[in-house]
């Protein structure tokens, strides 16, 4: 597997938000300001890589040997939830600045379907551990890219006279649609 | 009944209770659905095989064997027999070069290597463009994959016109068409090298 | 609030996706046709009904501090049941919905209703609330799916009424975002009036 291809594909061609529709909730929720968008992206990258790693190990060394692959969903969501809690506690103890930058976003990540989605996709696509981690990291960067771009556009939109009915979620969605259109131009790149 | 307190004992007890209940329910549903799930997967495979080879009387799934592609992996081959006579082989092939990556096919060959029919199993191609590789046409209104029927890859190079071959690509979906050819070629190479001809 | 209001609030007034914008991922991803949208909606409705019922039955047995993990386990159980049953009996729909079936577990609507409604109300109200919210979600997905199918492939429920292609972009990702954006704007207008 060519890692460069894997990375480009995960960031641009199959962008997690704009092409695969995972993580749309935080994509719309925290894209008001570029600074929060960057904080969120950082937290997601951190958790996504960790979660992919841990869930992969649990799937391969616990669920499969026990023959309970069907418990995947329930095991993953519990792992991710406790992982997020742990990361929050550890960050608080060891790095106050990092905690202040990422801390408030961490609880939101448990219900970010991109994290669970990537964990499931890694198994579905038959990646090995290293490929899985690279895929997780690249996907998270793709998420961050889309989020920061949308936040940049929405900051500009603040100054524009949007029709009252379109304010908030509708205009954000339409903007995201146009952004998705632009990202479709990357298809066929790999 | 009053709400119970958040003491450690209660917390552990209630979570354990819920987990045990959940596991029991899931184990039960899993046992119940295991049979039907395997059956649907098998039927899907058999349907695809039926589509791509002439009528057969054996169960190709029981006779399945693997053949190396020569690229470091192996493909599944399903022989179709009518009585004792082999009437065709269904080769499960793939390509990673579709517009959206992975596509898998069931390619059916007659014993002499002529393509009988092709069926797309999985794909993520663009709706309305790349997806046109899936449907089966009629003699009056042939679809993309019909042009492969009855052709022998030895004298019908599996290449689109842009690459100098005889295959008419799907309009606006050259990459998908190219990937399709590549997947069929992989099936044929494997078939030929396996000495089945 | 009587039960009729409790049931109907999920359709327009408090529609989970169109008003509260919860559960946007499956909404966008699975509405490339009406059938897929309805299938996703019904799968979510089943999970909502199940989790709302169980959570409200057990609300007194779950200590407050561990309520969220407890809810998640209950929800994940129902999601896995749906996943297995759909895989066994409706394989083609299961395949087209793909990864979004297990992802119902992180659909904010389900956890949201368990936390905000079922853990505070009687079983019967919770069932009605789950049904209303679920069917409201299903209706929204069905309508969005129908719009995208009509515009995108010139068909409805799989039956083509024009020859050739529709406006392809509506079946693709960008069309999903844009169509949902306009639908939310329209419902906003209706609710204001």
C-alpha cells in the first residue's frame, strides 16, 4: 500500500466530511470561528489516532479470538468514550496549556461519528495497524482542513446580509455544499 | 420506587446488570440471525455466478479453489459443471483503480477462455457515470459491459479506445472504464496462467 | 402536554433534523434515494423506541453519575440488533446504508432523547416521544431522499419518469448539503408563520 496515495485520498479525494458525511455535526457546530475550528481539529486528530490504534488492537486481539465480532459497535463506543475521558484527565495533569487549548472540545468528541466511523472503516478496509494509524491521522487532517476552510468562509459571511431564513444552519450547509463541489475536483487524483 | 443513590456499589451493580442484559440480548439475536446472514451472502455469490457462466448443476461454492494472480495475491475461482463436463469458470477479480478505488467483479469464462458475462459485485463509483458499468443491456439497447460478451481476450485487447484498444469507454467515466478493463484482464491472466484453458 | 402533541411535535415543531439539526451525518449520507432515506429513518426509529422504552423503565435503577455510559450501552445494544437483523433479512438495503447503521449509536438524536426525555418521563410518554421523533426524522429523510432522487436521477422510489440522467449533482455529496440547507430554511419559515 502506497502511503502517499492513502494520505492524499483520505485528505482530499475522500474527505471525511465533504465526501463521506462523517462528523457533520461538529463541522456545522464549531465552524463559527477559525480559532475554535483549529482547536477542535487538534483534539479530533489526537483522539482519532489514539482511538484507531486502541480499537484495532481490541478488535484483533480480543473480539476476533473470542468470536464476538458482532460486539464491535458496543465495544468501540465504550472504548472511545473512556479514552476521551482518560485523555481529558491526563492532559489536565501533565499539560495545562494543551488542556486549555483542547479541553473544552474533548467531551464533544465522544459523539463525533467521524471517530467511530474511522475505527469501523479501518476494519472494513482490511488495513493493518500502521496503515490504520496513517489513515486515521490523514482523515483527521482532512476533517481539520474542511473545518478550518468552512470557518474562514463563515467568518466572512458574518459581514454579509444573508436573508433571515437562511441564517445559521441553512447558509452553512449551502456553503458546505459548494465546498464539497470544489473538493470533487480532486476526484480521480489517485 | 425512589431513585437509587450514586454510591460506588450501586454504580458498579447497575452497570454490570445492564452489560449482562445487553450481552445476553445480543448473543441471542446473533445466534438467531447467523444462519440467515450466511445464507444471504452465499445466495448473493451464487446469483452472481449464475449470471456469468452457462447453466450448471453442481454447487460452485463447494468446488471453489484459489489461483495466484502472479502479483502476489490469489483470486477465487468457481468452476461450473453440468454433470461431469466443465461449462465455465467464474473468477472473482478486483481493481483498486476505480474512480473511487476498489471495485470487485465476478468474471465468467467459457472453458476456452471466451468471456461469457461479467457482474459487478461491489463498487463506489459516481452515480450516473461510473455506475453505468453495472446494468445489463438488451440486444436493442446494449450497455457498457455487453461489449465484452463472447469476446476472447486473446484477440480483444482489454483496453479503452483512448489507450488504443477496442473498448468503448462509458461517456465521462474513462477512469471507471479503464479500471473495469484492468479487473477483467486480471481475471483472464489468472485464468490463463492457472492452465484451466 | 397531551400525548397527541407529544407525538406530533417531532414532525415539524421539534423535528430533530430540520429544527434541531441533530443527526446530520446519516441524513446527508443516506438520502441519495427515497427508499434509502426511509430505511435509515425506520432503523433509527426502532433504536429510538427501544432505547427510550428501556431507559425510562430503568430510570430509577441507574445512578445519576453513570447514566451516560449506561444509556450508551443500551443504545449500542439496540443498534447492534438492528445491524444484525437488517444484514440477515434486507441485505440490499443493508449494503447501501453501509457504515451508517452502526453509526446510529452516535446519532445525537438517540442519546439526546434518552437524556432529555426518557430519563424523566413515564414509559408510555417515552414510547410516544420516541415514535414521534423517529417518524419525524423518517419523514424528513424520506422527503429529502425523494427531492434528491427526483432532481438527481429523474426517478421516484426507483421508477424513472424521464429518460436519461437528472441533475447528477443532487445525488452526489454537494447536492445533499445544498438540498438539506434549503429544507431547513423552508421549515424555519413555516415554524415562524
